[in-house]
C-alpha cells in the first residue's frame, strides 16, 4: 500500500473508504481508475537490445488501493481453496502485472451485472510454456 495511505488519520481514511465504497456499489465511476499509462524503463546493459527495456504501468493511486484490497481477498480464497501449483498473482512467485488487467475486466463485468469466474491455470516449462 502506498505510504500516503499508511500515514492518513481516520478522517482522511474515511474519505478514501467512501470513494472505494461508492465505486464498488456502482454509484460512482472514476475514469482514471480504468486507464494506465505505459512507460518504458531501461534495464542494465546495451540499450540498443530491445530485451533490455521493460514497460511499467503508471496508475491512479485509488485504483491501486482497490487492487490491493481485491488481491488480498483473492489470496485468502486461493489459500483456502487453491493448490500449491496455482501461482497466477501470488506474491514473490507469480505475475503481478496481470492484476491490473484482471481488476479491469472483473470491474467491467460487474458494471454490466455479469457473473464472473476466475480460473487459476498451471503453466510452466513442463507444459512447454516459458511464461504465464
């Protein structure tokens, strides 16, 4: 969670909570929560090599907070009902950059009152795949 939220007093946290609650119940929609800005960041080495660059997503802090809340709740469900080979967005072992996409798609379905199902798929070198 961003440090700005960690140091807020209860009054300010209450305002943030109301924003998230309104978004969750569909009474408010924040356009900036649906978008991210990709920015290229160089790695070490020869920058003429395209593999020496990576893209990061710059997102609104409110959407990041909502994503953190949803992710933590998903970890609880994964711990309770998953198996050890389901690493999709697990800290230190998975693909955390997929969280933004997953959150955006689930929110879009929620806006249209559509049911959503999430499957955790095993992939790796044994299945002939290098990356999830």
